[in-house]
C-alpha cells in the first residue's frame, strides 16, 4: 500500500519556506497526492528531544450523528471530512494536469484512515498536541505569510477553513512526534559495502561477461563498455558505499553483501524491472566497512522503512469499515 503521510508532515514547512522566500503562496498538494512512483518519501525527523505535553489535548472529536465515510477501530470518520479532502485532492490533480482512471476516492480515504490510525497510536503512547502548540504554529505560518489577509487568502485558495487547517496542523505535529518515537532506534552508522556492477538485459551477454571477468578481464572496463546504467557505467559501475535496505535493486544488494573478499565477483543475478522485463547483473565487491556513518539520504531511507513497517502493522491489526464506494 502506498503511503501518503510523510509529506503531510512537510505541509507547514513547505508553506513557511515558500513564504520566507517571498514567493507566491503555493497550492498545497494534499497528502493523498504526494507520493512518488514507488510510494516513497523521506520522513521529517527533528533532532530535538521529544517532550510529551501534559496539558489538555487539542480536541478533534468525531460527530457520530453525521454521515460517515468510514469507521477506524470504531472511531467515526465523517463523510464531510472525506469530501473536503477529496475536493483538495482533485484540485491539486487538476493543477498538476493529472488525468486518468485513478481511484481518487480510495486514495483519499486510505490517507484519512491512516491519519486516524496514527492519531490513535499516538494517543496510546500518551502523545498529545495542545491548543497552545497549534496556536504557535498557526502564528508562525501567518507571520510567514506577511499578513493575516495573505494567510486567509492562502487557506481559501487551498479549500481550507481555519478549523480544518488547525486539524491538519495538529495531525502534522502528532505525526512528527510519532516518526521520532518509531524511528528512534535507526542507527547513524551501519555495516556498508562498496561495490560495482554491470547491468545488461541479455542473459547470454551477462554470462559471456562473467566468463571474461573470471578469465581476468577488467570488471570496470567491461562496465564502461556494456552496462546499461550509464550513470554508474561511466565510472566503471561504481555504486559507492551502501547499507542493507538502501539499494534500489534488492537482488544486487543481497549479492554484494554475500561477497566476503574484496575483488570477489557474484554469479549472474536476475531481477525484474518495473516494466516486468528481466535484467541481469554482475556484482563485484570492492571493500567492506563494518561501521560506516550513514549519509543523510541513506539514513532517510532506513527511517522511512522503519516507519513504513510500523504503519503496516497498524493497518494489519486495525478494524476498518469503509462506508463510501470506491471511485467516489
């Protein structure tokens, strides 16, 4: 299942930065529409320690008497909330020029259900967001907009009432704290390997190249000549250092970590690309580092994976009743 909530955490930050740069206020793409092709987007993680407030939490009460879009662990999700977010999503898609047969209703409903799941998990952890915390964030955003009038115009352009946006800000603050808690054990250093590879789309060629390497031909030179990945191919197929769980092709990652001696070469490894076609790889280990600091991008991938796994568990253990038709 694709995730929609990482960039929701960025909503106030995107707005704030855009305003500080004195650019026109951006139209916010709703959480449901902010996924990449593979559904990944790095979480926002603060270096500040987590402080659990003890004041009264911001009330975001459901209204059971209203028509519902879903029940999430018996908590009502109102149809009005769903329709408002769907309208924002559709507006964003129109502005992006996106058309097609996408099931907008399901995408939006999944995103809203996930928000409820995170909110429920946060409550179980004792995480709360106070009125004062939301007031402070709203004041920061209004200040960044240069005036109350600009801020109000931005809310209107993005189909938010002030109450709806306060709820979005509160959810973002809750989610940010949960990201910090769930990913607290993700390390800053890990075992990494430095490897190179050759990528081809022909099994016969792959086996021929492997035989040439085993007979003493230079791996890097063959990568420069034959590898379909020209970004790495120009540099002899060099993938630099990477940790487990961070390479885009898991089969290549597994082959690299299975090699133990520098200079060792894997057998031909087959994987399937996004188009469903077979791709063939040969991997060579250059060096291994048992405890190498993770760069920001690599750690963000591990942070996301950790949070994704936690979200998957929330979905698997939840009782969810959908009350609107798919395709709404």
